[in-house]
């Protein structure tokens, strides 16, 4: 049970008779633990779980010890709460001292203490990524059946063999890296700046991984890795002047994008794959991190109009090279080379691809100059700042001047203009209209552009407040580009604006499955979890974002808001001050001081906000602070003011967690109806 302290001695149920499995868990995870227990007992696997099986009147700790000792195996529900529970740690320590096998179901990516890592270094791990532990039930039942049937001598031998292999191999993966990725989750980051985030949304994405059969007992299993899965790592720039990184990145990304179009292939997103730039990680570790069976590595050496590209397909399981080739070509043939490499990789992966798909992988432009400008623009976009976006816009416009029929440049220009408007770098009216026009121009060139349809849809819900038109555009976009991350993320936001949280989570989990190291997805999922009243998973998701990117803008503020709404106000203040050390007047800080009964500080922040010039004030943003303080009329006055001014951020009114107290207010619902935000 976990949390077996005397303060939780709700003793009930049977004694510690013969049983197969002891279930260890933290009290916050009781629902999952009970589901696991039911699934195992449905398969005639006898379980011991507290408080059900504690003998009434018996000494609680003694019952726990006897139950562990008499079990054949221990099943651990591992979460942030379990990882910080001394009771759970003692249970796992007792189990390992008795050489009991431990099967672990990990619910999140909370960091483990050294003690936990030590006791779990031979544990079998199972994944509950995506927030749905129920889908793992068949696999966990199979894993438990295999361990309880294994002879004790075999179990000891397996442990000894594994430890010997670990000490002998310098390439052995780290245990914490092998931990399977978490219940996905996340909050809209950067509220303090603009209530919006900037996500890496131009990456090729793919569907969630499939679940293979049961893993081998006592080998610390890596994440569930589909056999047909690949990560394209950034290609190395071997050019003499080392000035071709944009070109090398572009080659790798275009190969990634082509592979992502293969129906049965899981392709890891750019954000996650490119984090291994200039790193020498063991390939097995990369495979475990990314849940990829293969990686593509390569290099580019460019000299004038000549380019040499080397690419190789490598198994992350054993490091074996499945395919490699070197291409010496003129730079004007680079698009053909990329298509040829992608086709050879497909063959190396032993996938069957329709000839009609391969025929689409030809040149998207006949101009090497236009293509070079396009690659420079893509490279600038990934700086995620205003100068980078403006540089990308300029390069894309020049590329379209050189080749007005260059579809990828037209699509990317529409996305770039949308990002500039969404992030407030262009005035909303001008920015969103430019994005709309650019998207329509792309659709004239390519009517089946899912990306362009998604931009039109995003303008509809963020600027027009036309949710019906937005939904129609996203239905089209998702049908045409079901793996594209921009399409999926904007579709999730569109669903969030009308309160369809489950559908939003579906889209976000699809992105997260392919790009597990995109911090922005986790922050957005945290917000969805809070709206679904799943605060534990929300906090886990927010912390995962910070684990991935400790300096991610607004992430500490997102975590602070979750902690505030969970009632951990002192911890919320600590987090908010990391993002806001100068204590600028933000809704979250106003609310936190109010919750701490530091009314003077809360009032002073509101006074400072009220004194801001109209150009700097954001009524809909600060409305959340008043709503949290219970001043509903003032909050609603500000929202009405924002509506009258057609404030650009008002589209996210339902996403703002601090406004949830207004959900049943007639004035609030009347405002939503005026905005077409009720379905």
C-alpha cells in the first residue's frame, strides 16, 4: 500500500493469507491501484492490497511486512507521490531484500531519489503514457504472470546476469532514461507574457505507438518501442567554414518530413530528435528516450555548388547498420537526393510504400536559390523569437519571388505570419489578416494543404471568434494532415476554446507520442488536466515541462497556478517568483497573495495594473485575478470591456483557470454566447 503509516490505518478486509502479488502505491494513486488489483484478480492472480487486506485490529506495519515476505512478486504504482513516500520506499526496499521481482507501472516522469533508483535498477517497467493506464492492463497482467511463474533460481540467475552485463558494458543505458515516458499532460505556457505559447509546431509528427507483446522478465525494459519507428538526428555540418548548419538541418528535417508521410512508420518529431545535436549518447539510450527502434544519422559537406551527403540507418537495439550511402551531387539536385535517401530508408526498414506516394517525393521547386532561402527560413524559425520570425518571413517572401509556385514556402509563410500575430509581434488585425491571405494563397497552389487549412481555422477561432467555421477547417486539415503537429496543436486549442477537453487531449497526446521532449505540449496538457479535475496529473505534466526545459518561459508560472489551485499556496509563491522575480502585477501573483491572506500585497498589485496605460492593459487577462478573489462583478466588467475592445486574447477565455469560478454566472454565459463560445 503504500503509505502504510499509522495515520492511514483504515483497516478492512481479509488477512495476509496466500497471495501472489503485493501492490505498493501512494494513497493519491488508489484508483489506479484498485484497477490494477481488479485486472490481476480477474485473471486469478491473488493480490494483497491495503487497506482492504489488513486484518482489523492488527499492527499495520507488521501486516505490510508479512504480506511482502509471503508474496511472489511486488507490483509498484510509481508516481510523484510514490517517489516521495517513505512508506513506499520501505516496501520496495523490503521486497528487493527478499529478492522478489518488482513490476513497475510508471504514471509520470517525476524524478527518482537515489534510493529508488538503486532498488529499482532491475525492475521491469511498464508505461502509462497518454494518461490512460487502462490500456496497459493486458500487458501488465502478462508481465505479472510471467514473473510469478518463473522459478526462483531462474530469477536470481537473471538478476546476477543482468548486473554483470551492466558492469561490463560502457554503453549500458541509464535506468532513469529507460523509464517509460509519462502520463502526458500540460498548461498553456506564458500567460504572464501573452497567455499564449510558442510551440515547435512545424515538425513532422505521427500517431501513437502500438503496444507489442510482453517483455522479457528482469531485463529493465525500455519504453514500448514499435518495430517500425525511427528518429532522424540532426545531420553534422562538415563544411570547411562550418557555416552550413541551416543546410544540414534542412536536409535532415526534409527527410524526416518525407518519412512521416509513410502510413505504418512512427517518426519522432524534430524537437525531440534534434535535442541530440553534438551529443554522444549511447544509441540504446536514444532509442529508449525517444521510443525509436532506429535512428538516422548523417553528415553534410558543402563546397560551392557541390554537396556530399552521407546517411545511415542504425538499430538502437544492437547498433547494427541496416543501410548507409554517400551521395556526391550538385546542390541543385538536393531535393532529389533527399527523396532518394528517404526511399532507401523505407526499403531499409522493410516497409511497403505505394508507388503513388514515392512519386510525390520529387522536387517541390526547380530553383536551388528558392530552396536555399526556404532552408534558411526554417532554421530562423526555430530560434523562437521575434527576430527569427521576421527573418524567416523575409526569406520566405524572397523564395516565393524566385519561385511563386513553391508550395512549402507558401505554407510556411502562412504559419510564420500566424505566429507573429499570435505572439503579439504584429498588431492582431494586420497580422491575422496577413496570415489568412497567405494561407488562401497557399491553398490556391495546393487545395489539399492541411497546413494551410489549419492556419485558416486558427484565424477563425482566435481572431474571428467563429468556432463553427474553425471546426470545419480543422476537420478538413486533420483529414489531409493527420500527423502534422501544427494541425494537431491548433486543433487542440480550438477544442479548448469551447471546453471540449477530452478531444483536446486526444490531439495533444498524438503530438506528445511522436515528440516526447516538446515542453510546450506538456504545459498545454497540464491546463487540460486541470479542467478535467485531474490535478495530480496536471502537476506532473507541468513539472515534466520544466524537467525537459528548466528555462522554458512561463513554465514556473504554470506550475505555480496548479499548486495554487491545489491549495499548496506557499509552494506556488516560490514558483511564481522564479518566473516573476520583480513581482510585476500578474493575475497569478495577485491570486497567490490573496490566498495567503496577504491582502495588502494583492491590492497593491491590482492598483499597479489599474494604473497602466490602455495600450499596456489587458482587461481579460486581469479578470482572472478578480474572479479568484470572488469579485465577480469586477471580473465580468473587465471581460465586457475586453469584448467591446475586441481584445485579441479573449478567444482563450475558457482556457483561463482563474476564471473557472464564473462558469455558472449568467453574465459570463451571456458573454460566451455573444462570442459563439458555447456549443
